[in-house]
């Protein structure tokens, strides 16, 4: 009978088993880190920091604490939002909800510390920067808390008001990401700033609606009106394509009018290209949660295009 040494055909099988075992062990070891990164809103904070750096580079602003403030604000606001929506999110994001529920006391403490640090750092940028740091918290209270007199539809939160929910998120996010870097250096608003701001408003609106495709059934059950709930997934995709198309036209017009240069236009169009790729994949893959994360990361390619060349200088 031949031994394994005499029968090399068995070696790849043994090696593949070892590789699978190693991959399984690595996945087990890294799962807690992955859960913290994705479920605690840490990754959103990292994205916010990258976007603030991107804006600083596009508008030729010096680096300031603005990206750190943006990251801390994002972590605090989204952390509190996930804590406030534990009951409703249990239907749409059960794994994340279970994780947040398990560590909710720690989340409360970390979110409070993060917001306090953000406000303290924002004071270094002056009164406008300080006011901007308070804006996300105030808007979140209006957005997520039951304060509206009950409407015939039963709506009591801005979060449940059709289109206003996504629009509010997009505008506040853009204000923080685009305006914070300006306030730290006292730079005036310019047409280029307006173009970049509108880009972030429109792109963030699309980002906000993409996870709603995944959450369509759960949102419908709890009475939250989103684009997928109201018009269906197919028309939602058409609308999102229309918004990204409008954004591309905006960039083109701004370039032709010499408001932004070719580099700025190309960098932002790279982000739109990736965003359109995510829209295309909606309803074409079973892992809609991954698409939601991918949509939020669509400014990172633009960040890499802008920042990577600077590393070689």
C-alpha cells in the first residue's frame, strides 16, 4: 500500500484542509474586531474623517483638527441612534442590534465621551466651528425622538417622514464634512465650496436610501416611509441613478464654468462611478448589508486618489 509520501496526490488535500482550518481560526479571532468596527459605527467615523481630509485637499485647505471632530461627532451621533432604535432595528439589522444591546452601557459612555471631546476640540476653531459641532446632536434629537404631534399616519419622528428623513441626514452630514474644515482656517465660502457641498448632499442622500432597500420589509412593518417602501426597489434605483446623473451634470457644469478644476471634477466623478456600481448591484445580490457598507465607502476611492500621491512627497 503506498504511503502519503509515495502518493503526492493526497498532499494538496491535506494542505487545503490546513489552509481552511487556518482561515477559520483567523475569522474566529478577528470576528470581535470586525463586529466592533462595523456595529459600533467606528467605520462610519473613519469614513467621516477621510471625507473631511478629502474636502481639505480639494479646497486647498491646511489640515486641522476638523477630521478628528467629524469622526468623533459621527461616532457619537450614530452610536446614540443605534441605541435609540434597538427595538425597531431588531427587524432590519438583527445581528447589529444584538451586538449593540449586549454592550449598550458601554456605548452610552463612549458616545457621550466622543461628543464631549468633539465639542471641546471644535472650540479651537472658533464660535462657528463650535456651533457646527452642536448641530448634529440637536438635529439627531429632532430626527430620532418622538416630539411631533401625532399625524393621521401615526408619525411622531422626523425619521419617519418620507424624504425629509434622508434629506436631513444628507444636509447635516455635508455641513459637518464640508464646513468644519473651512471654519478652522477662517476660509470664506466660494462657488467651489458650494459645488462640493451640493455633491456631498446629493451623494449622501443616495447613500442613505441604499440601506433602505435592505430594510424595506422591516420599515414597512414599523411604518417608516422610505423610497423603497413607497415606490418599490426598481423605481428607487431609477431615482438614485437620476440623482447621481444630476450630480455628474453639476460637476460638469462647474468644470466648464471654471468653478472647479479638472482634478477636482475627476476625483468626485470617481466616487460617483463607485456609487453607481453599488446602485447597479441592488437587488442583484443576497448580501444587501455589504452593499450598504460599500455605499458608505464610495468616497474612499476619491480619498485614495487625492491622498496617495501626497505620501510620496
